[in-house]
C-alpha cells in the first residue's frame, strides 16, 4: 500500500444530448458546478481511506470517478444525459467512468 499522500484531482462531467434547449444550451453549467461542489467539497483535505464516500473502495481516481458518476446519475438533468465522469490524477493519468451509449441508469444500477 502506498504511503498516505494528497492529490489535486481534476474532475470533469461529460453530458450528452440530441438537441439544445430554447436558450441555446445543453445544460446549465451553474447547476453542474453547484452539484459538483456539493459532492466534492466534503472530500477536500479528507483522508479518502477513511471517508464514507468511498466505503469499501480503494482511494483511486477510478473509484472517485465511479462514485461521482453514481451521485450525479441520481439527478434530473432536464434533457441531456450523464455520459461519464473523468478524473485526472496527474498529467497523462486519468480515469473515466461512463455509461455506454444507449443504456439507461436503470440498466446500470446493481441489485
């Protein structure tokens, strides 16, 4: 196991849709930012080995991407769908947790 260390990860939300709204936008990025802050702020400076957000998972970029995706997937995006979440741990080192095109949240949820 690696010694305890910090990361300054960058998290990107990937949304997709077939048409823009009347306002010319696919999504309200203020809403996206608000939800990302709600999910990620409690993780800032936290020991992810002990945080409930990753309960039972290793503190990896892959696990963070999956958990953020799962948290965002519960939201009503009012049109577009959540396609994926990317977490960049370092330049050239990233993980993307995504839903295959054509699948829905209900097909991906575990029983």
